[in-house]
């Protein structure tokens, strides 16, 4: 007979757990876990079921909460559960941060603390700022379980009146997730934000990025970029970023924030970390010979630091900004109605399709990845060589355009 041996956690084991690209948990036993976030924060979690609903309670952070203390808190929770009392909503539990009288803000803060280590810094900042700006003024002090759908609609209607339509759906999503968290923990009975229909709000106008699809016009843009270093007082890094952008057609922040750790010269690949990608998956960009050569030149010039395109400002350890590239584009006489930085992606997509490259290869290179994870992994492995060939031919095409 095979027995499964579960090793109890000890100090040595816990201290040995290092952060990974995603958070993970290690079981101590009886529903007690230590959760290791991407930031390295270690949190005690009690996972249990109450009234047939899976529930999770944060007991505290390690080492502030020792192993012995975490097990003691677990034991107290178990006693409450045997009395058919939910530890999360028991107001007499001295370790309980939340109860069924908790405000929207209190529940938001608990949810945010649980999730923040799984998000990148910019997204975490956006979530907090949107909640503070749009949800807290009306709902922050209200008891979570007493908030009605009509109140959420009124809050979102204020946003509609202000014209922040692109943010409206994101704020509604935050509210929905906070209430879902509350329902899961038994703090409220239902999710009133889930029943808010988006059809009752004005739609945000779709942003159309200026871009060029005519090869002759595109040639003029490329020529202006190629002489930017001679015509303008810009840094070598800014010049290189602008001239590589058409060749790799990345999103602007993906290029400006590129680090040398993401450049794999041995395999001629740029590997952008999942945290920086819109789809939260690693994005691979095969380097054409031209891109490889330019990046190697740049590495010899300024490769001692972290960033591929460091800021030219003195004593500033940051990459250049998209605004720096945009201002340079405008100084070259390329106006906003003609071409945007994001427009290089659109130009590449249209022109590569006209050159009869397979659409699925183009979409993968634009990081419009298939959301089916298993199929996406297959595509990444299967079409890498096809993408490598396409990127090489695309660079040659752009270089030929300039010299014609």
C-alpha cells in the first residue's frame, strides 16, 4: 500500500523557498499553507470550505507570524468551524481583519493586499488610483453587504458624465472583483456589480493610431529616422531606439523598458518578461542580422548598466521614456496625423500581410497570442523559425526601402 507523506513545514524549509515568476504555495497540513509571492513576501493562508463554498483567510505574514503562531490560529479557526461559525466573518475572532460590517474600502484593501504581489507595479498603481478616484468617494465608507446595484450604476454614471469612458469598464471590473472576494468570504450575500449592464453607458471611441501603409511614404519616415542623430541633439540610445522600433514593431513601453537580461545574443532572440506583456506571457522576438548588429554595437557603447536604452539624464538609473521618442518623432517633422509610435505595429501588420506572410505568424509576432495556453505553447514552438525568417526578410525590406 502506498502512503502519501506530507512533510510539515519548518524554519529551514520556509527560508529556502525563493520567489518565482508566479506565486506558489506550500502545504503545512490541514488547510494551512505558506504562500510565496513574486516579491518574496511569505504569507500564511488558511484554505477551508464553509457551507460548501471554498474560502481562504489570510492569517498574517511570515516571520511576523511564526510557524507555531500560524498553527495556533489554524486551531482556533478549526474550533469555530466545528461550531459552524465562519472564521472570516466572526466578529469575536481577535485575528479577524474583516466581518459582515466591513466597509467597501476595508474589503478592497484586504483584496488588494492579497493580489498586489501577483501584479506588475504599474497595474497595481492603476488599480489603487482608480479605486481611490472613482469608487471610494461614493462607496468607500459604505458597508459592503448593504451596497445595491443602483448605487454602483450612479457611481459609474458620474464617470460617464466626466467623459472617462475608457476607464469606466475597468473601474466596474475592480468593483466586481472586490464583491466577488466579499461573497467568497461570506462578507456579503451577492455581487451587485456583476448585474451592472455595460449597455447603459456610452461607448468609448476606438483609438485609431496614425500609421502609414504606402511603401513610398514609409520610406520617407525611415529616412528621417536614419538621420535623426545628425539633425537633432539626441542621445545615441534615443536614436537607436527609434531606428529599431520599425524592425521589431514592439509596443513602445516593451521597447523603451528593454533590459539586457532580455537580450539573448547566443540564440539571437529578445525575450520580454511576461510581467511586461499585455497578455502576461513571455514574448519572443527573433533578431534579424540588422537588429543583432545594432544591439551589439549598443552593448559595447552602454552595456554596463541594466537598460538597453538608458535615460541620458545624469545620475538617473531609468530607461528612456516613450515621450522622449514621441518628441523626437515630431521634431523630425513627422506629425501626429501621419505617424504615431504605435503606428509602426499597424504598418508592419498591414505591409507584411500584403507581402503574403501567413497571418497567424504575423499575429504571433505582434504578441496577439492565442488565449488557449496549450495551443499558444504549441504555436510558440512551431512557428519560431517561420517568425525568424519573416523578421529577417522584414529588416531587409526596410533597409532596401531606405536605399532605393
